[in-house]
C-alpha cells in the first residue's frame, strides 16, 4: 500500500505522498479509474442526436477514434468534458462519475422523437489509466497493438478499447484502457509488469499533459475555449448547432478569447477554488480546474484565468495563507483552429 499524507485534492480523501507520486516518473504504472462513469447512447439516431448535443462532429468519429469533447448549456458554459468512442451498438461517453446522472438527465430531456436509448453503463465497464517511462515498450512487449496517434484507439481484446492520449512531458505516453467489466481480470493478466497505483497519480499526469475535466463543483464555470478545448480538438466549428454553439462561435471569431488554461504549482488548492490576483485587496480572476499532489510537494494545478498582459500581480489560490502560484504554459502549442 502506498504511504499517504494529507494533500488537497478534488476527489476528497488523503492523497499519496510526494514520494509515492514520484513512482510515476520512474516506471510503468496502471490506475483503476473508479472515479469515471460511462454513458451508453444507442439506437439508429444516436449519431445525429449526439451531433446536435456535443461540441464535436460525431460523423467524424470512426471505429478507431477516441474523441475529446464537451456538453454545454445554451449560454456556452461547460457542464461536462467527455471522451467518446464508437462501437457497433452506438457510442460511449466517459466522464467524471459525478457528471453521469446530470448528463443522463439532460440528454434524455432532448431525445424527443429520436430513436435513441441513453443509459448509465458505468457498472458494465472498467477504465484504467496507464503511463510512466517504459509503458509503451511494456505494452508492445505484451503483444498489444498500439494506436500510433493521439486520440486514436485499437481493440486489443474483444469489446475493449485502448486509446493513446496526449503524453505527459514528465511521465511519457498515456493510455486509457476501457474494458467490459467481465474481461477486466483477463486484461490485467495480459499486462504484466505494471505497478498498480492510486488514481491520483493518473490525475497528476493529466495535469502535466494539460488536459481538463469538469466536476459538479466547476460545472458552468467555463466556456470550452477557457479550458483550451478548441486547441485540443474538442470543438468543431464547422458543424451544425448544439447547445451554446452561438456563444462558443462568437467568442472564437470576434477575438474575445481572453481566458485560457495554464498549468501551475502551489502549496494547496483543489478544483473549484477561486484564483486571486494581487495582495491587500485581491481580485478573483480565475478558477482551479484540476489539482493533484505533486512529486515536488504541494499541488500541481490546471487553472484558468485571463492572460491579458496588463494584469500584473501575484496569483494565489483563494485560501487563507496560500503562497503564490507558479504558472507555466500548457505543453502544447496554442494554435487557432479557425485561422
């Protein structure tokens, strides 16, 4: 069992110590992601229905695609960040488990006459995160067929899906393995040599890779671009309407993208905390998107705030006694996908 010390964390409970987190910098690891849920969307109209609900073009999601996207309110505020894959019987959407009930209720509200069935399929799946130096070589050595590009996937076992996600600069390749619950034991036996670790280590690698999530604490606090979803391919600007599409498009094309997501390090913090600027009379300027214990001690963060150069002053997590936040850019180029 990994040693643990209290570190502020989005999913509650004590987090691994800095020494335990450092394991992910040294060797391949696997974490069972019990904090994720899965919705199944099936039926003849599943593709067209989801195309009118999510920020992504469902028609472009082929059998080998693993797609990042979002679901928004009519005001363009993100309710959930989702990862989507297609199967013979429809689509599956993974997301933090505290979002599944809300997403199920909202999507079901709009089915109307569409021939589509939506259900919480979380119990039918086991999701694992794999990362750490040597993970790719280990999977190849085990005879697994690996996807070659980010956001693509293979099917190494019947019904399973192995997706390559954007790498962490610190831990290297990152993989998501989705396995039907009944085949989880078989899948684990097929990957010998992976150390099983706390899911907080996977969360830390996700922060290092600059990939967002939204929880109940942070729903409706961001537009997709303030989570860099446009840069990450999670927004399609040429498809038809979806909830919030006008707001999202207006922000993109009228040059109003003043809020972006960055990485940061602080002594404490958790998702949903306010980020303030200045001392004496600090102003709330942003929000912590994700937080996880750091191998260096304290916490590493994803935070969104206005990146206007005119805004000078120290950033802090709005917690009594919080030290300043050290901010670094995301590990990917901030391209304009509509340029």
